[in-house]
């Protein structure tokens, strides 16, 4: 009976992870199937013979609604569920692990980088981040602002905020969903530019001066890929930067140490801005 390897994608990019783990899965997952989600930078571009298995892409519907299929026969054959990013970066993956353990299926986890720690590439120290927030695409009648209070809590105590930007893959329109038609909208990935527009809209709406167009931010695109792009500047400056293809993330900076400012300067739209901030930091010491 063949084994199975299930693969979904959920975060940054995992090329290094794939190369590092290929030997293990080639040895352990005989004749396995590889299910992956269709995200930019995911490993579905690799040919089947890289894994020596048939490649099957796992979308959210399969992973969330058909977990039993993933766990089927896992008590007697090797099953590998592969993700881009850390396996515990999504509650769905934690749920899958709990289901396996409830069924008495032995499990082994390989950890990996995700945007939650790869964001350190911009130079803002990981221990000075507060709670991360998610920004979703606004619609005509739905413009959620729950992230605003969390950013406020972070900035009140000088912490940075990582903003995770919306990803819509294999989404159905309300009409198709209501009619039960399996017709999906084209994939959409929120850009840093859109995220900033939405952030500033909510600031204007609530008006508690949590941040402004002059607040320092860092835009990160395709973190971990060879085309990685990091730009630092005010939110107003970042709004006009062309960051290129997805995936994008945005950091709203809190209080910054001299070393953080020096590190960000290399990514600055205008390095003089960071020279001024460094000078102000030194005067306070």
C-alpha cells in the first residue's frame, strides 16, 4: 500500500526547507502523494521527480473540510503533510495534529522559518514586537477595524507591529456560494500599498492618533526568496513604492534602538530621514 505526503503552503517561502528535508521524505514516504496549496513561492513549481512522488495540490477546502482523507491509513503507512512556513503557523495544522493524536497516530514535526521570525531580516529585533495583526481586503459594506486597538496597545508600550496581509485563494463570490456553484474568483494578494491605504483610512475614521502617514514602517516582499525586497520609510513614502509580486508583509515600527535605525537605513527610501532619527536617539542618551 502506498504512503502519502500531503503538502499545503502557508507563509514565506520554503526552498531551503525542501532541500533540507528531501532526503528524509524520500526515505520515509514511499510512493507518497504531495498536496500543496497554490501560493506564490510555494514548492509546486518543483517537478514530481524531485520528490519521486505524484504531486497533488491541497487547497484550504481540502485541508479544512477533508482532514479524514489526509489521516486515512496513517496508522499503518507513512503520511507526510508538508507546509511552507512553520507547521504551527496555522490553526488548521494544529487541528490536524490533534486529530492524528486522538486517533493514536504517531506524529513527528519538522519546524521551519515563517514570516513571524523571518521578518527579523529587516533589522527590527524580534523581541521588540508586540501582537501581530491581520489586515483583510475591505469591501463596500465590510471595513473591519479590530486591528486598530491591537496596534495601539503595541505602540503604547513602544513595540513594533507585524501586519499580515490578506490572501484570497480559491474564494467564491457570494452568489456562487449561495447557489452552491464551485466557481472560484481569481487569486488576490494584498499589497503593502493597499494595506497602508486601509490603515490610514481607519486612522481617519477612529482618530486616536495611533499612527499617521509620517509613522515609520517597513515593507517586506517575498521574504526568503532571491527577489526579496525590503524598504523602510514613512507610511506615505511606502505607499508609492513598487514592491512587485506577492507575498507582502508590513511592519509598523515602535520605539527603535540605534542599531535598529542603522540597520533600517540601508533599506530607506531617504537615508537622511534615518540619519535624523539616529541623531535624535543619540541626543536622548
